[in-house]
C-alpha cells in the first residue's frame, strides 16, 4: 500500500518537474563520471600507446652491463615481447674519412612500439621499415651521408666489421630530443655486435632491453625485476618517467583531467545536496498531513526512501546511458579527427559512475530526509514547525565525508584528496565570512538607492544567513568554473609556448665559421627565421679541482671492492659540445651564481642536471682538454635548461674570452614549413659540409598528442560548466522559494510586477556579482597553489578573470533569478495566494 | 465518554519566562455530540485542538480518546489512534498537492490498510458533488472544491471523531455556507462526534455545545454565543 502511495507521489512530482533538478544533478554526476572515466581511460590507453613510441617500447631496462639471460627468459615466460638494443660511440670509416657515430645494434622485433622510417636516398621519400638491417648491412642517418660523402651501396667500417649501407635512416622513434648531444646513428643487426670487436671490458656501452605487452603482465614483471636492479648499473623506464616534453604534457593533462573531473563531481554533488534539501522542505506539509492522518513513522520512512531509490535508480540509469553515448560520440569524433583507434573502455567506469550517483543521492539526502521524517504532525496547525535540528552534525559528517570519499575514490590519492578537502573546507569558511561582510556593506550602500534597489538590499540583509549560504554555493560554482577555465588556458598556452607554430623543425650542425655570414644572409634573403648560431668546440672535461675524472670505468674496477669510491669522480665519458656566449640563451635560467657581464676572466656555466650528476658546485675548478690544449676554469653559474625547447642547448657554456680562440663549427635551428621543403637543397648547396637534421616527424607526433589532450580537456570543461550551471539553477530556485511568500504579499499589496521583477533581479545580480568577486579571489589563490605545486607551471595573475568573474556571476545568477521570478509573478494573485496556502 | 481531559495544560518556555497557553482544563465530550470552541485569534483554541487530537503533547494533565490516555502513548501509537478514530478538516485544506482528489481521499484509508479505499473514496467524492473531478489535482480545484475534498477525506475511514479547524475560514461567505451545510449533513448521517474550532459565532451556534476560549481559559457557553 505504502509503495503505491510512494509511486503515485513520485509520478506526479516528476511530472510537475519538482524533481527535475535533483534528477538532473544525479544524471549529470553519473554521466560526467562515466563518460570521463571511459573517455580518459580510452584516450590514455591511446596516448600511452602513442607515447610508448618515444621509447620504442612500453618499458625499457637500461644497463651498463649485459643483462642476465634469466631476465629475458622470465620476460618471455611472462608473455612479454622483448628486443635488445645496444648503443655505443665509435668512429666510422668510409671514403677515407673518419666520423664519430652512435652505433645502435638491435635485435629482431625492434622497435616494439612505433615505426622506423627509412628512405632509399638522403632526403628521399620516407617509408616504414619492415624489420631491421640484415647481417652485414647498415642503415645510416642522412647526416652521416653528408659528412662522409656516402651513397647507398657504399661500405662503412665500424670496428673490425664492414657493412654495406642499404638504407637511409630517416626516423627512429627512440631518437629522443637531444639531437645535439648525439652523433649520427648507424643501425646494425644485433648479431653483428661481437664481430665489431668494440665490446671490450671498459667500453662505454648501454645495453637496453625493450619490453612490450599487456599492462598487467608488465606490472608483474616489473614487480619481479625491480628488486634485483642495482641503482648504479640499471635504469628502469616507462614513458611517464621521461623528461621529454611529451611525458610532462601527459602528466599535466592527466592531473588537469583528474582535478577537473573531481571538481565536476563535487559540483554535481552540491547540486544534488541543494536540490535534495529543497525537495525535502517542500514535502514537510505532506509528512505532517500523513502523520495527522495516522501514518506511522516507519511507513513515512518507507515512502520517502522508496521515492529516493526510484528517483536515484532512474537517474543513474539515464546517466549511464547518456555517459556511454557521450563518450562513444566523442571518441568516434576524436578518432576520426586524429585518425587513431582508441582501445575499448572497461567496466570499472560503470561501477565508479553508478557508485558516485548512489553515494551522492544517499549521503546528501540523508540529513534533509531525517529532518523531513521528523516533521511533527502539529505542523498542520502551526506552519512554522519544521524538522528537528538535532541531526545537523550528521549533515556535516555525511556531506563532508561523502565529498572526501569522492575525492579519494576518484583520485586514488589520499594526500591529494586530503589537501583538496582541507583546502576546500578552509575556503568555504572564509567565503562564508567574506559574504557576510559584503552583504552588510551592500546594505548600507543600498540605502541611498532607488526603491527597487532598496527593496533588494533590504531583502539581502533580512536573509543574511540564508544568503551567505547561497552565496557560498554561487561562489563555489563560479570559482570552480573559473578555475577550470583558467587552468585550461594556462596549460594550452604553456604547450603553445613550447611548440609554437614556428617551432624550429630543422637543426643545422657542422657549419664552418667562415660560412656563418653567408648562411645568415641566405636565411634573411629567403625570409627564414633562424635561431642564433652557436659555436661548438668539441672537448673533454678531464679533472675537477685538479682531481682527474674517470671517464671509462672498467668492468673490473666496477666489480672490485677496492674500487675508489669517493675520491675519483665520474666524467661524461665522451667528448662534449662546448660553446661560448655573452648572453644567457633563451629558455635558460640561472639557479645559482651569476651570469658574466663581459668579464674577461675564464669561467664556465654548467647545466643543473650535470651539476647534480657529477656533484659539481659553484667555484669548482674544471679542467678541459681541447685538441691537446689543457686549461682550467671555475664554475661561476649553474643553469636550469628547458630541454623541451626546440633550440640548441648545452651542458657547458663558457664566456667568450675563454673559448673564442679555439676553432669551432656552428649549429643552429630554424623553421621551414613543410611545403617549402624543396628549397632545402638549393639553400644548402653551397655548404656541402653542413648537416641537416629533420625534426618534423617528432614535432608532428608531439602536436598530435597535444591535440588529443586538448580535446579531452575541452570535453571535461563542458561537463564542469554543465555541473556549475546546475548548481546555480538549483540554488536560484531554492532561494526564490524562500522569497516566494514575501513576493506574494508584496504583489497582493499592489506592488507592480516591474518593481518586484527588478528588486529580485537586483538582489540576484548583487548576489551573483559579490559571489563573482569572491570566486575570482578564491580562484586566484587556488590557482597559485595548483600552478606551483601540482602543474609545475609559472604562477600568473589572470586579470581578465577579475572582470569575467563578477560580470558572469551577476549576469548568470541575475538572469536566472529574473527568469524564475517572472514565471512566478506571471500567475494571478489569487493563484499565488493559493500556492502559499 | 469519547473525549475527556483532566487538568490539561500547555505551557511554553519563552525568553520572558513560561507562557501559559492553556490553563488547567477539564472537558468531557460524549459520542455523537457536536462541539464548537470559539475565541479570538491566539486565545489557545488551536492548541487545545492539537492536544485533543494527539498532535501535540500536554505539559500536564491527561487527555483520553475512547478511554485511551494519549499521554501514555508514543507518537506511533497516537498515530494509530488517529488513523483508527479521527478525521480532520483544516482551514488551509492541507491536501497533498501531488495527489489527485481521489488519491487524497483514499489516503487515510490506504494508510489504515483498507482494501476498499478507492471505492469508498469515490462514493464520498460523489456525496460531496465532485464525482466529475476525481482526477483533478488540488491546484486545479477552487477553494470550496478543495475543502469538499478535505471533507470527503475526513469521513473516509468512518472516524468516531472529526476535528475541524476553522473549516470555512479561507472561503467566501456563500461557499463557506455550502461547506458548513455539507459538513453538518455528513456528520449527522454518520453520527460522528464533531469538535470544531472557529471564530465564527454563527457557525458555532449550529453545534450542540459551545465553549469559549479566552486567554487559555475554557468555559462552556450556556446561553447565547454572541
């Protein structure tokens, strides 16, 4: 019997739209969670696969020594694909010339992720390589063709072996971004490695095992392997560990999406809370009537719990359907747009979404529901009576606990959840306080204004308590919206900065000093914007503070227990590209010491990573050997270098006085649109010794990934905006209900509709504007914390939001208020009075 | 005795001390009687009604319905007493806005587990002249029609007692008159005991006994009501 009463009540409430906002809030939270979970999961799957190409594998084990066969066997037993890659420097000999090259010996299967691109002629048409060089063959980078005057079919000697050059190597997925620290690559078959005779004890060789496979298998293998790794010898890497711009972009995007989704869910939860409170309050009379007519408490409980369950299940069902459809549409669009196929989503998202909807609905309606059930029957005679306040603690506990649980559930990070929760609670308290002060101040200002304004101000003041709570939700919604907008803007701008449309896509190396003016002139004639020309002097660092560095640690030494540990330092193990400059290069910042100002004394500035790795500090005296000439300079500054910038970067920069006398070649980078590629030949014809490195493939790959991430972010933003609007709508409706009685009285007393509409509009405009100001303030503060602590971005002020925040607040809240009020006032007075009766 | 009070009082604590809303009151009403309680606004009439119907708890003294002392019962048991024996009519009608006229009338019967609720409700709505409007919602009915639905609802469980709080207070004179007639007519037909709170002396005169409430003191009016 009670079930049919419950169903009848629900049916009519639904029909009359009384539950629309609450249902919409649940639907939205479920839709948002499901679509986001599925979308991010699938997109991330796609992105990780794409990014894995930068490693040429899902995971890479890098080692100074050959790795035990057992590790490879175990990988195979774990159903992982593996490939071996051994990299070392050597001199290559061809056409009676020598050149320093990076030899890369790879086994079948390489690359496990991504593709190797080859051509039949230098700068010829690229195609995807099927397999790897056969035994006796070598694939050689275009730069080496220029350097040694090679042709396909020539023979190149590496160590004791001779190889026939059969292809031009145009793109290797794992080439990395440090184009200037590497020599041209020579790719040979792994089986040829021993034959070169170059792998001797003490040789500086990197042994890499590449792994690919299912993420569970990888995780199991990782858990088995990592305890056996030696920090000094081994390095285990995944895409996320890299210092590539891609890895950082991905991490930031992931954090952004996580945060934005969290905020979206919290907003939707707030909407549920506001709507639930309103729903319960509107049913006070119904409960009083039911109790008066003899309904037992238990029955009333059942009636309303069933209400809620029906509403929740219905909303969750719709939300799941919508969420699934939404992500399918977006994924299809993204797929078409970017020409990629994304992996299927899992059921985890469905559970998460349904759980979130249920949690929101149950926990946020708990207190209003308890109060509702507690309404005394005497309310039929005394309408002032409502539910008891004794559950208030439960309200705070339930809603606070739910928000915390959602934060945790969604982020999977206790620390982040706690930080956001505590931060949010403090912000809410401050917002509450500020809104009270604002209302008080605006009351005084309003006294001097016209009648609609005065009415509005009086209204604000009278409902100060209720208003400050409303303002809290307005402010929170506006703040979160601004926050997500501003963060998105910052992220995109940061990426744009890193990869502007005119980012250099070609690097020039080996430019003779005498050719520099002519080359610069050619660039100017063809309107090609090139970066500065950087002189490069090859040299070795031989000692630190007069103690020789160990460049080549032999296997025996390393394994010997008596090996000197602290006295001797490890060097670079190879020749370095040294440069000189008067000014600090762009994208470099001094982190310690000072940049020189035309100081004739010899000195060097070192990159911070090198300083850390080689344990170098300011004032250390570094000894260099350049072509047999030995000199010593002090370290006078340490630089942070943005390696993701597409420009020449250096570990060691000297002042002009120290290095300019040495013979140098020059390097630079420039941007040339793809469609002008044909000009390259003509451009460099007079400079045959200049080597050109084409970065278009890498840049395109990066751009593509960033485009995908930007789309994902836009999608999240739309969902968060929807959630925000829902909160505002729920709150305006709830607030207007509180004003309803007063409006009816004023209307009955003959107040013209225009006056009432205006006074309500003004009241909401003021509420919205003040909320906007508070929201902007809170947004700037939160953003500063997020930028500096979470996203590693530069903290900036967002002046335009100081205008946008209050204006948008006033406009949106004001017009929502006006709309709701207009609907109310359109009824005739008798209808209004009856509505209140 | 169907309703009996003994030294029934109601006090509330205010910031200025204890306020005596109802002074010790003794009242006996027998089955089938019609009783009016008149008095100015704020005199304590509705408080007494709330206590008699078990909607509120007394500060001291006893009230019993059909020999059951309401003071000994908890809220659930009092609800049960109301469900079994009491019907209500209010000044503001107090219909459930999301139920139709028919569903509103069925409500008490359904809550009492009466299987024939719908049939009874239809009969009663026909009696009050609303057979054409059974599927209408309260906001689609006029004030008089809403009160007729409320009367039908009050009689659906064939209650022993009907409590009416200013039943015509929200209606114009003509409509109010029709509602009064309907109320007394149905009351007479069912032999229900009627306890009515009103400030309308003319309405009070139609009852067999009239009490006046003044500042929380209840006295029976034996002569002309005024």
